[in-house]
C-alpha cells in the first residue's frame, strides 16, 4: 500500500480470544501510514476442506497463527493433527484447494473458503463464545475528524527507562481529563529492555486539551508519534465527578 497499489488497508489489531496482534503493532512502529478508521467484527472460524472427508481422516491443518490461538480448545481435541502456519488464512485455503487431499484442511472463514471452492467440514466455536476482532483502517494520508464526531487518537511513544516515566506520562492524560481506552507495549528492536507504548485516547487530535497534552508529553517522553485520529466506533462515558 505504501507503494500506491491500494488506497486503504484493513488490518486486525486485537481479538477478544487471543489478545493483541503483535505483528501489526510492530508494523505500526515503522510505517508511514496513518490510522483513519476502526471497526469490530464477529469472527467465525470453520474447518474447510476441498472434498468429501471427515475429522478422523484429517492429519494436517493450515492457517495463520491467530485462528489457531483463537480455536486452541477445539484443536486440543485432535492432538494428532499437524499444525502448519501460513502467512494468512487465504494462503492456507489456497494450499488446501491446490492439494485436493482428504487429509488436509484450512482454518478460516466460510466466506473465504467459498472463494477457493472449499466446503465447511466443521463450524468451530472459538475459545470465547463471543469472538470479536478489532480492525484499524490505514491510509497514506491522515484525516481531519469533525469536532461534532466522537473521535479517537492513537499515539506511539517511548518514555525511556527512568523510574516512574510511564506513570508521569499517563498523569498528563488524567490532568487533561482524557480517557485512555487501550495501552499496549512492544519491545524496541536493538534497544534491550526498552519498550514503545501504544495508547488509544478518546479525544479529537485538534481539541484544545489534546493539544495541551501532546505538548506536555513531547517534553517528558523520549519520542512520540501520532499514528492517527479517526471516528471512534465506541464512546466511553466520562464520569462528571
């Protein structure tokens, strides 16, 4: 997408069963793309096959690591199955479609399987009955969100290793009555034991309080980057007290 082959990218960033999707957080450290939207979708996984077979005949299952994590309870019932990781669920489906073997299956969505001519052998209940994934939408240019629309701003910052540095940064948000809806940490490659922090803040980037907070954070953090401001899918109520 950075080369101009697409206008937008939609990437998963967290799941209710498997938690944060670290590969995407690591990607956000280095990309020049901006977050311009978010959405949460129900994720239903199926065991997909290329023809007539049954569970006892399967010996190899292909998928991306995330579906395997989300459906680990189901998979534990079949310890003899060989788990093969692929770069995406679509790559797993393609492998199964090409193999045309009763011994292999892909773990993924029914809609995706249809595109590859696969059939549903088993509908799988994820580890959590309500299996949701939050996605973020990336674009080459940031957007401006109207102050009439509830917005969320995502920051990436490094505080250094001094005692209380993260707490000091979070107090800036509290002092400006800004609600943080998510905090994730990821290691800084090449800097042992140092971490970058991702923060989702329920605020418009252009609001006065957000601008004041950014100025203060810039003075006390080692580095800081705004990853994007975008319409918020969910609004967390503020306690007036």
